[in-house]
């Protein structure tokens, strides 16, 4: 065989080798493509990945391809209402049944509020349900504790291929509780082979988790503020007795008596109420106690104004000053009664 024939055989061998490699690569690529499109895209892992991508890209259509928002929110609304009844430990079974039937009237409103909140989260990346069309949506979101959560990732995917469902842990940080909670998201396989999230199976437990944290925070707030108030009330009792003793030593027409009383108002009672307000204002109240907290601060403001006006009247004896002081005192005492009643209710049934 000549040199030319040897060269052709050599080249032919190289081409066959390259063709074999190429064929092998094609098999791998085709096999990989089949696995990706035929297998991986029809797994819970793929659904989770597409959900995360949809949230990052604010892609509502892709998100709802892998999340059945309506089913999730319908079951969540039931869990929310049941969780709220669980929180009221004073309910008898009979009353609970009646309340449950009544609560079903709000089921659709709660469900729509949750739907709106989820879609707003996908659209904006924030838990926010403010809407002119749904004025109660934000309130429901906050009541459920969802307005104060931050995503912390996923964990623990468990598959039950035989029954066609899977469970994935969605870890969140709940700010009010200052702790993490793991939602158990249930995934189901559709007839098309796509896995979709259909339910948060432990949403009722989440409501209990939030309620427990709120009760503890409220207990701490009540104890802390009651300690402050008790100390100052003891001082008020002592100064009130001092004013009575001064008055009994003479009469209101006596300039010396008025000056002694004015000194007590300006140098003891006024600073004490100012100090009480400063101490209360330094406390950050939980959501459930904000109304009570603002009421207590308002009472301090009124008592401070009363002390100033009364002290001024003791100096001037003007009728207008004492009339204004008495009106302020009347309002303060009314609000004090409201604050005491509110405090008793919270102590009996903290929320």
C-alpha cells in the first residue's frame, strides 16, 4: 500500500473516532434533555425553584402556575378563624360551635384578604394588603401575624410519590415572636405532572404561635407598667395627704396656706406626673396594648395640665383658672376609669 493510501486510512480512522465521540455526546445531551424536561420539570424540587424565581422576578403568572393561591387561602382562612377561637380559652363547646357558625360569614372576606396579600407580596416583595377595595385586608393580615414575617428559606422536602403529594418546610422569622416558624407547605401533583403548592397544613399552629407570643408580651407590658404606676400612686397618696394636712392648718383664704399648697403642686405633684409620663413613654407597647398605652400617656398630660392650672389658681385666685383646672381633672378621672377597666379586661383575657 502506498503512502497516499496509508494517509487516507489514518484520516478515516480519526473521523470514525470523532463521530463516535459526537454520537456519545448526543446520547448524553438527549438523555439529559429527556431527564430535564421529562423528569426534573415534574418534580416538587423544580416547582419550588420556579416559585422562588417567580417571587424574585415578581412574575405573578409563573407563581400561580406552581401555587394554587385560592386553595391555600381557603384552607388558611378556616385555620385562621379556628386559631382565633383557640385563643379564647373561655369558650365552651356550645359557644364555640355558635361562634364557628357565625365566623363562617367572614370566611370569604378572610380568604380574599389573604389572596390579595399573597399577590401583593409577589408583586412588591413585601407583606402589604392596603387596598381601597378591601379596607379590612391589612387588619386581617396583621391579626394573623403575616405582616411581621420575613422569609428565611426552605427545608425538609418530603415526598410521598405513592399518594402524589409532598411537604416542604418554608422557614420564616416572625418579628412579634422574635422567633422562627416553619410553615409546612403541601404540594400535589396535577394530571399534567406539575407539582403545585395547595395548602399550608400547619397554619392553625402558626396562629397559636403568634397568639402565645402576643400574650406573653402583653403580660410583660402590664407588669412593667403596673410597677411604674404603683410606685407613683404611692407618691400621689402621700402628697394628697400633705395637701389635706396643709388645708386643715388654716383656710384657702390664707395666703400662707395657698403658698404651701402651691409648693406641693409645683415641686412634688407636677414633677411626679412628668416623671411617670417619661417612664411610660420609654416603653414600647405591644400592638394589643397600644390603645391602653396612649390612654395612659393622655392621662399623664391631663394631670400635668391640671397641676399647672391649679398651682396658677392658688397664686391668682382667678375663677377662670379653677374652672379650667376642674374640667381637666374631670376628663382625667374619666379616662382613668376607662384605663382601669381596660387593664382588668386584659389581665383576665390577654391577647
